[in-house]
């Protein structure tokens, strides 16, 4: 389990990084950020990049900051940066809540938010969160900057619309209204494992009924996405067991779950129902 | 392998600088073990799950199998060999022995470094958070009960000492 | 629990800290991977990607041409090396199923070694191994052990049909008031030590000695097998055990890679190092456990189980390795446990499949059959509408019947239970955890809709398999004591236990004692460390040898102090006069000094304060215990949470209670793994699907309870002078049976759990199917 040989590049600026990536992408040149998914894949020799462009030394990529109404998360911001809220209000608290379910503490010291999203593992918690929040993915290459809405970003299991010469430079999370309620619930067999399914939810209450409901499901399908049917089941309803159960049923019906040797589609569907309801219950607290 | 892909780095390991020429594909774990001859950092899975290779990089506990040695250039690495000071064991090492927190000892350096890193960052960490963090590493011998006990003992003692000096 | 009057000295019964620990916490251990020799080569295995097929050709040219590669071997290179033999020696009926170090003609599982690459560093070796191309004509793959046997090239896949029986089973079933039958399965899992395997072969031409470093568990047995394979005398093959990162039955058997590094060291003239990677470990090291039992009980009107009739299918995988049929034998020999069962028959279909070969894992045969037997007892309770505890009480062998003999064979030893009071232990346990109160509380919670339940599994263990072991002790002129054994240390605290036994017998501080193990050049024999036998057998030999040292020391001191021997005592390494402890005395060092060959005071005594003694045992010892877990089940996800876990165990006599509890808690973690999490899964093509730690789920601390333990010393073994019995396996043995029983109870569906591990998905389906 020793990685295959590669050439190592350590650019100091974004321009250098994208230039190197542009030059070496045809030889399977790739970005190395936290490496917590890429390096194991290389250890199994399932990935054998010819070049790695290590962006850990690139100035400015480790910033997480509020720009206008967006929270902008740079490519080298580690999961651990979210252990404490990065901003006041429900979003900062929510990211701190979700980060606890991501792998384990030492992995979170090194792995990055953007790396997780670029890797596009369907069971990634951050993928569910960016789907939930309708984030914008900012890609940069020598050809310039490109903004990709999250709905167009995830293409399938570990597949995205990022071009091979594009660096996922940052992710912009729209900061929701201050009265937004959030919930997150996942199921895995051991602490820290990839979840078999997860539900990320948010809504606001206006005049006693649910407004602006978002429900994103991860882990169950080949990509994380919002489930419109479940959101419709919530909109305008009074928050409580009936609406939550209806939304949970709608989510379970709407998803097209993956199946593998360990997990049946039916089990995943059932988990989606349970986790959606539990995430909504959590949001009321 | 062609020589030109190799890189010169300075690895600061337990306060000592090692000038090395490394193949970029060498993991930090391999560089520490094979090129600095510090074999206390163990390799249990090489895919980042077991935690036996946990070391501190600039104070953060990380899996040294998931980082390349070349990436550790000019960073401060601490391993189990650096825990004891002036011929005296670190309180965690003492507590692991007292609490019978090890059997075969293979996971022990990883747990020690994880615990050392965490207690340095958060000396008053809650039981719940501590257990959450200690669940990062695998042990196949002890059933973990005594590992948790050992780390809690040190945390509690540090807390008392702090109060006393305050 | 034994009192601890002198905790520092480390006498018997003291929970002293371990002698092993200081280097281990300092990172100064020497595990196989930490050992390097100048000029060494690194070996990398090329493994079959096919589960079953005929090898057409192996193309090694490209790999051989790679810079840094010294050699690439296939079976053609080592036609003179025989297959790896059984540990217990020749067995003509099974020898056709043995594994060659490199596959010859056929591959029988994914991971079967077909070629070996020797290169200058492990990275290069792995690069080169990828370039070796194997051409195979694929053959039908056999995965389910219950499918009809097929022809392998050399014979049927049913390698053996083994029966153990006593009494008249047919008659008992004919006369039965009721009968029950269950069909239950145990999944494939294994020890999975945190250190993967490793071996370094080195040939010292100047002395004509072959060395194998990285040995574990049974170094002397492996030396003997290597001597046979390489036709070398035992004085010319030395095995060396360093630190071992967990054994659990898996590590330390003689595997293909061990043989290859030895052969390569001799032929290539350089030391050869091999360190297994984790993915290899999960497809190459012994797996275990996989069995299916179709088992019936005949029951009398009062709940007595009058007969057991078991048909079991054991999934051996692609070859029969060093253990031969041990697991089958232990399964059929120990299945009755501590119940009387007057009539009994078990037939084992010992079958090969296209999976990784299977062998022993901590509590082999007993983890499996305790699950089966305790499932059956629960089924008997349901059939008879009796309380499950009452059914067990009705069938337990009583103290009055001890020593209880059965016409069964376990590892060549007829089963004869050591005196033990199974009924009293059950009473103690139920008092300890307040069984009735807990049941009432659970009932109340169930009434509120929670799925919570409690389970019980009882078991007896076997430990201390004989027949003999020896030890040597040498006291130097400073009073330092060296104990040399043929035991092995796999992390269980062997050195500390031996030192405590020696300290007690001689009368000294255990920290003055250094314990040797696992070095075949230091002592000619040894049982190693397996089957919970190290402390029982080697410990008894150390006790006997240490007593001889004490005798000799007192004899010599009697001369030096001009005092009769019976007026002397040894306290903390000093011979004193009992009536005048502060009077004249001599240290053990001074006694040793008086016994050197040139000493004028030695007289006609043999030189040196040294001794060598043997211990012999007729039968194994049989400690016993029970497990009681409390679990809650999540109706929606099928997840199981273990709320409490209680273990009662009678150890006979505890040497170091802290270490025994460590064995129980650690064993339990593995037992819970086997019951709820761990499984080697194969697809229909024989592809192993559990080759990473993300797929093979070893429990973390978040999944495990903090067990409560009642360790008793009520019935010391009558077969060992110290009364000790083994402790290595009791934590794991009951876990499958007890958790299955607790889950049944929680979801209110008797007999619901018919196979382990009980994954959340499986449990959810059980609940869905039963309208829970």
C-alpha cells in the first residue's frame, strides 16, 4: 500500500497553482489539499496521479470570511476550522454541529471543506450541506474564474462538473436569515464512518407555518441533492409530527437509493425517512 | 524512479532537524520510521483509519500515513519518542502503565500522541468530547476502557495542578 | 479477590504494573517492521485476483527488468520446497489440501500468493509486483459451504467428515417429550491484530544458521516445521520473536510468506524483509468462525435436554493450513458446554471453499458453539414455555458430579471438567446484577414502547493444553534472575505473569526478574502462547523451577549462615533467619556467588544458582463463566446499543487481576465485534469485499460498553499446583450467544437472531418481518 510515483509541486500563489494544474492535468495532474481521501486512494493505487499540485502553501486559501451575504470558504480551510462557530447566527452553529460527524478528529485537522466537496463522495456531510444551502462553487483555471451552482456541480459518485484543469478555489455559502432553523442527522454503523444515509434540513417559521423549507439528502443516492417533493410537503404547514412525517415519506419516496453488497436500496430508503424526520425534529429544538 | 523528482527537506522531529532528500511519494510515517529511524510511530493500516501512526504536526494530531513526508518540510513534528523529558516519562505514559491501558502496545504511541495533542489544546475537555476524540483510533487488545481512564486521570490531574498554581 | 499485602513486590494475586510497558510507552518496542538488517531486500507478494482457476502462465519479465528488482519467484523457482505442513505433523488424509508457499497449478482464493518480488525497497517492490501478469483459466467458484461439495483438482471439497458422539441419540429423540431444531450461522471474522504480519529471513553463512525474525505464538513449532521443510537440523534454524502487535490466534502460524523469506535469504544471500500491508492481511491471514449448524434438541417433560444432534458445516476456505482440523475438533468437542446432555452427536462437514483459508481465532470453536448452544437453550425454553434461566439450571452439571467426564475429545485430550460450581456462579451473577430488578425495569420500559432486553449465555472454557512444558532459571551474582521459557508474548502480559509466579516461589521482587520467551536458540522447547495455555502450562513450569531455585538457595544459605534450612526464609531476595530477621543474612546474589564453579563454599553442589524443570498435565483445565448484556434496539434503524454488559468468570486463582480483567474486557470488544460488526464478505465471484478498515468494522470505543466484571477464585484447578486456569478467551466466548439472546428479548421475538453478526439492516428486516 505504497503510492505510485508522482512529481510534486508546491506553488505559492493561486496563479502558479492553476498554471501547474493546467500544464500537468493531461498527465493526471491533481490538486493535493488535505489529502484525507486522495492519499488512501493512492495507497490502494486506485489513483495514481502523475503530478500533485500541493496547495497547502498557497497564500490566502485558508480564509473563511463573510463577503456580502456569503460565507466564503477557501480551498485550504480545514474541517477543524468549524469546530467553533466561524460566524454568529444559526449557520455558524450549524456548521459546528455538522463537523462533529465528519470522520474523526485527526482527519478533521487535515481534511478540507472544499476538498470534500471536490471529491464528491455521496456520503460527505459537506456535500449535503452545500446542497442544502444552494452554495456556489468557484472554480479557477488559467482560463479564468467560473461560478458553478451546486445543483450543476455534482454529477454522480465522485464525479463533478469541475474541469480537470480547474482548481476549486472557494465555496460561497449564502448566509440564511437569522431565524432559520437547522437539523442534521446521519446513520452509520460506527462512530466516524461514512454515513449510510443523512438528512440536512432547514426552514423558517412565518406566522406559525413553515417557510423556505430545504431538505437535502446525502449518502443515499449517487450525489447529495435537495428533495423538492419533501420540501413541498413542508411548505406552509405547521411544524410538527404530521408535517414532518409527510416530508419524511415524501423524501423516502422521491429518492432513488444506491444499492451495494452491504446495504439494500430499501434499507437506505427507510433510513432516509427516519433521518429526515429526526433532522426536522432536531430543527425544532 | 528518476532522481529529479526527489526533494530536499528539513524535517524537525522532536526538536531535532533532519536534512533529507525524499521521494515525494514517501508518506510521513515512512519518512519518520525509515529515514529518521524513529520507529515508535507505527503503521497499522496505511489508509487513515486505525490511527496507530498519529503524530503531532505543529501541535495538531494527524495521521502520518495520510501526509507525504515532503509536505512536512519545516513543520514541527512530534512523535512518541519526544514525550518523555529529561529521562522522565510524560504523565500520559505513566498513566497508561498505571491504568493498564496497553497490552500489545502497538496502538499505544498513536493513542498517546492523540491524547497529548488534545489535552494540550483543551486541558479541561469534557468526558463526552474526550471519548469522541479517542474513538478516532483503534485498539484491538484493551476494549478501550483503560485507555479512557488513563487519559481522564491525566486531564483531572492537570486540572488540579492548574487550580493549585492559580 | 486475593488480598494484596505486598503490592510492590508483585506476588501472586497482586495487580502490579507490567514489566513489559516502559519500552512500549516510550516507542522503543521492536516489532517486526522496526527490525532492519544491513543490505536487506524487501519482498512483495503477487496475489491471485481470481478465486479459482488453473494457472496458465505467469509473466515476470517486465518486473524482473525493473531497476532495483533482484529476483521474481514463482512456484517454478521453488519446486523443491514442499507445501506447509500441519503443526501436529503428518496427516496423510489431509495432506493434499496443504498450501504451497507459491501456488502451484491452481489458485484457490483471491489473495493466493502466486509470485514473490524481491527488490531494494518496498516502494519499488510494489511497483514491480504490479507488472507481473498472471494468466488463469477460471474455474467455477464455491462460496457457500452449504452448497454440495465440488471436485477440486485433488479431491472433493469435503475434506473431512468428523463425528463426535456418546450415548444413544436416536433413542433419546424417539423418547422425547418435545424436540426443537434451529438453523444458525456464524459469520466469517478474525483476529485482525493491529500490527500486520511481518517476517525477516536472514541466513548467517559464517555459522550456517537460518534466522526468522518476526516469529510469534508458536516459534518452536514453526522451527520444527521449517526444519522439516528445509531439511535442516533444529540447531541450524533459529526463530526470534520481537514485540508482537496482537496475536489472537492468527499471527504466528507458519504462513507462505514466512517460508519464502527464509528460502530467499538462503538463495539470494541477503536478508529478506516482508511486511504485510493491511489490504493483504484482510485476504491472506487466517480467517475464522464461519459455520452453519442445523441442531436439534430432545427434551423431557421437566425441561431436561436429553439429547443433542448437530450437523455443522465449517467453511475452511481454499487450503488447510497449519491447524489441520483443530477448529472442527474443538467445535464438536466443546459444544455441550457446561450442560449435562446425556446423549450427544455432532457431525462436522469440514469443507473447502474459494475463500481465504480459515483457522483459529481467540476462542476457536467455543465462540461459535456457545452461540449455537445458547441459541438452542433459548429455543428449548420457548418450546417448553419455561424461563430461559430455569431451563439452564435444569441442565447444568452440578458440583457433586465433578470431575465430570464426557466421551469427547478436544485436541487429543478427553474432556474432564475441573471442579466448578456452575449453579452457584449463576446465582452469584444474578444477585450481583439484581436480575429481577433489572428485568422489572426493562419490562416497564418495554411497556412504554422501548425495545430493551437482557440476555444470558453460559460457557465453559478450555485452557492449559498439555502435555508438558519446561523452564530454566538462572540467578546471577548480583541477584538478578533470568527466567528462560519457550512461551511467547503476544501482548497479554506474559513476562509479568511469569515474573510474579517466580517472585512468589523464590521470595523476591518481581522487578528483579527478566523473562525470556520466543527465542528458539535460548531453549530447545516451548509451547508458545495459544489456547490460553501460556500461564497455565509455562507458569506451572516456572513455579516448579523457581521452587527448585529456592530449595537450592536455602540449602546453600544454610551452609553460609550455619542455620538449618527450615529456620530460613527468603524475603525480597534476601535469605534471612526467620526468628531473627534483622540478624545475619545473605542476598541471593551472595548465594549465587557461593555457587560459582570455583567457589570453595560450593561443596559438592552443582555449580550455579540455576535450575531447569518440567511440568506435566494430564488434562486441560476448564474455567467457566457467563455473560449478561442489556441492549436497546432502535426500531427504525435496526441499530443496537449495549447499555450494560456483565461478565462472571471463575479463574481458579488470579496471578494479576488487573491483567485478567484486561483480557476479559479486550476479549469482549472482539466478541461484540463478531456479534454485531465484523464480517469478511465475499461476492459470488469470490471477490473479498472486506479488505479495508472502512469495510471490516472493528469497534471503536463509542460502540463498546464499560463492562462490569465479577472475577472469582472459588474453584482453583486441581490440575495445576497453583490452581490457575486460563484467562485469554473468556471475554469473547459468550458474546455472540448473549447478545443474540438480549436482542431477541428486546424486540420480543424469541429465536429472532439466527445469524451473527446482526447488522442493523438485518435486524431491521427481522423486525419488519415480525411486525415488531
